């Protein structure tokens, strides 16, 4: 049985991947610092199949201890500071975790000879598009926020370690994930939480910005396929083809909740807000036979239902989030 180190495994997407790891019979080591967005409750159902190490990936001694103790065969690197708005308020944690943390993991992986290192990037490294066109794996990176710059740096660093040292790195660039367990600073759970409290639902600018929405289980499934069958040194886009304007997403969620669209309140636009992201995902479809299984309509219904069934977890984040929202939506 291969031993798999999953960083950021108590996060939103990392936990989906970790749960599936256990179900698929992998020997799982999880590393997570349990910052505000990390929560081991996300993996309670499979906790017996996981050996958990709490610690920061920027701590070289800690990472060295994990590698020395466990000697993982493969690394899937999800750990990251991930929220654009927070990076605008303070870029330092993003540069530390996303760049320095990735460097330390790459160095440890090189020292211990891992068979594969899956470096999880994002579609935001490409910058923005107008109304037409798509991002290909060969598109030049042109990030515009502190968050996307930090992820582009980590993305390029991983590819440099493959080119320079021969480290078996594969880079994945997923589109905008959504689904159960997402921390309620992100757009869809914000809508749900605000609407259920009959509060104003904040939407940046005029809500015209466009994202490609990928259900979290589809993302995890694609990364599994790439981990097992992808070509070393390659980059893979992971997109659903499901593009929606932010205002359309907000209105759809409100309709599912039986709430009026006039709860929407347009707020000052995000600084440097990218207009549109759209991935060309033909490479993973043609080479590995993957495609997204969950449509946006089905995925958003599953997501809303999960939050309605897990209101205790959602409301438990309210005190902390209330202070944060005052800084962001003004």
C-alpha cells in the first residue's frame, strides 16, 4: 500500500481528497496547521484511516520530522492560504505559506525521493479574460492579486524543481471549487448564511464577474486520476465548463432558499478584481478520459442542502466572520 502525504487535509478541498484517499485504500498521512479555515471535523468519518500531524509547512524542522518518520511515497500539496480578499488585507501569510511552505515541501520531497509530487495551483495564476477565449496549460501566467501571485510563484517553483532537479512534479490548475464544508468566507456559503438570517447579501461591483464553477468531488476525482496516471512534469487544467456570472449564482442560491433577490446588495468592487476565468480542459479529457460529472444545477442544490442540514457548523463561524466581513464589505 502506497503512503500518501496530504497537506492541508483539514481544509475544504483537501478534506474531500483525504476522505476519498481513505475510501480508496491509501495509507494517509495528513499535515495541517488548523488555521481559522481548517477543521478536523471534515474528516471525522475517516479519522481512523489517517495519521494526523498538526503543524506549519513553513516549519522546516516539523516537515523534516514528518518525512523522516513517515517516508511518504507521494505528496499531494493542498495546503495554502486561499482567499483573495484576505490577501488584499495582508499579503504576508500568503507569501509565507504558499511560497516558502511549498519550497520546504519540495526540498523535503527531493531529499526523501518521493515518487510523485502533485502541486495544486489555481486558474487564477493566468490572470483574467474578457468575454471570449480560454486559458490553456501553455498560456503565460499573469496573476493580479497577492493571492494569485503567491500561487503562481509556488506553481513555477514546483515546475523549476522538476526541470532543475528532476523531482517528479505534476502541476494541477483547478477552476473555482464549491460544495459542502466550504468555509463561509467564500461566495456561495456567504450567500447562504446571510440569506438565512435575512441579511443583505453582498455582491461585488455589479455582479458581472464570471467564474467557472467546479464541484469539489469532481476536483478531487481529477486530482486522483492525475496522481495515478498523469505524466510527470506536465500541467493539467481542471475545469467544468460551467461558467456563471456572480449575480446569476447569487440569484440561483436565493431562489433555492426561497429568498427574494432584493436581498442582494452591490458593494464596492474588490481591488484588482479579475473579470473572467475560463479553462480549456481538453488535455485531461483527451489524455486521461476525465470530465466533470456534477452539473452546476445539481451541485448547487447539493451544496445548499448540505448547509441547511449542517447549520450548527455554519453558525459556529459567525462571531469570527462578523468581524472579518466589516473589513471586506464596505
